[in-house]
């Protein structure tokens, strides 16, 4: 009997992708190659079922998630199309806090003070375009630069768009990074204010006295839907935003 010498494969093991992720990869590959350009009408779900040998339920899930992420546009009774690129003027490019910190050689750390579902109050409901009392996800983080608190983040997130939000890990990746990785066509609006710290800010940012702060109110949109609304507070004597 012939003897075959086995060769060690040092590559890390990668488990096979779920079928719906394989469908998403197939669609995205066709878009990236230019085979399916903007406004291109995708084959019907029945056609994809026949060509890929995958159930219609799986195909439907993949197309639905790509639509939610902004890659596709589905028109009832007509079909599914590659979404057109949205060109929007950039009035402000806000760097992620970990990029600001690492940019000057610092070490970013995030303290999670709470991460929970709660009934949304009236003022926050207006920001999120939700009904007061409806369940919303809320997170309250303090970001540190080499141990020094430099940003307070109070954020609301829509459970409809981010049902996995409460299970995410935030010590090494910010909420905005999670959002941008999930939604390719996410857009933002900002309102920037000058303010002085109050007792809440002094406590969480460990300020010894009233301090001038920069407050950025950031809303993240997917189409016409609000995905997230956050209040970001920076003590002016501890960090410089460029």
C-alpha cells in the first residue's frame, strides 16, 4: 500500500460561513467586481435558489440584511436593485476616540457603566423618532487615554436595527465602529455645543472643578431611520479634537 506523507497546515482554522453569509458574499463580490453595478436588478429569489442550491428562506434573509445595511434597495412588486452610491457633503469628519488617542501614542480604554434596555423618555424619544415608553437600548461609557477620562458617551440605539447591541464587546471597539461596520451607507448629523461641566460630568470624568467642555450630539441615520443618538462630552483641558 503506498504511503502518503501528511503535510502540516499552519494556517488558522476558519469555520465555514453560514449559508446566508455565503449568499451575502456572493452578492457583494458581484457588486465589487462591477458585474452588478448601481441600479442593476438582481436575479429573482427563485432564480438564486435554483442557481445556488440554497433555500429561499436563506436567500431572503441575506437580501434583507444587505438591504438594511444599505447595499441593496428592494421595491415591492418590482424586485431588488443594487443601491446607488449616496454622495453627501462632509461638513464634519469626527475621528473615532480610539483613533484620536492612538494618534498621539496613547492607550485607549473604555469603561462600561451600564448597557441595558429601558423605556425611552420623552426627550430621547424625540431624538430617536420613537414613541415615548417604547424599549430602547442605552449605553453609558467613559473613554480613557492612558487611564485619564477624556470622553463621556451617553448613547441610545434602536433595537430594530441593532438587536445584538447589548451582547457586543466595547472595551476594544467603540459603538460607532460597530455601527459603521454593520451599515455601509450610514450617515451622521452633528450639533456641537460649548458647555460647562455639571455634577454628573464631574463625577464620571473625575473632574475636580467645573470645567469648560465640548459637547457633540451625534445622530446616525440609515435612509430616513435613526439608528443611534449619542451625547459625547469632552473636557476641554484634556483632549484636542482636530
